[in-house]
């Protein structure tokens, strides 16, 4: 490990102005975002290959909407039952 390089970089980073630190963060974050996007593409290709090229049925965005609606209904029911218990105790 190049300890001297790391120490020098730390000194340089600590000497940056707030604007320069923000720019540095943006530049390093964009690389992370690109890496995350590339990994997502690779995972998508693996899933697509595993499914033999067949799309999801229902389409994925419809499936997400459907499960979100189901979860919302479950939460609504839970909240409703809590208020009914409070009314019963009053």
C-alpha cells in the first residue's frame, strides 16, 4: 500500500475549498453511479438470459404497481384496525 500517496491525497482534499470538495464529490459519485448502472445492466442481461428472452408477465412496471397497491391496502387495513381498537377502548 502506498501510504505516502494516501497521506498526500488526504492533505490535498483537506486543503480544498467547499466548492472544490463538492465538485470532487460529484466527480467521484458519478463514477460510482456509472458502476452501479453497469452492474444493473449486467443483472438485467442475466435475468433476461435465464428467462430465455421472455419478458415478465405481467410487465415488470405493472407488477411493481400491483404489489405496491397490495402493500398500500394492507397498510390501510392495519391503520384502520388500530383506530377501531382505539374507538373501542374509549
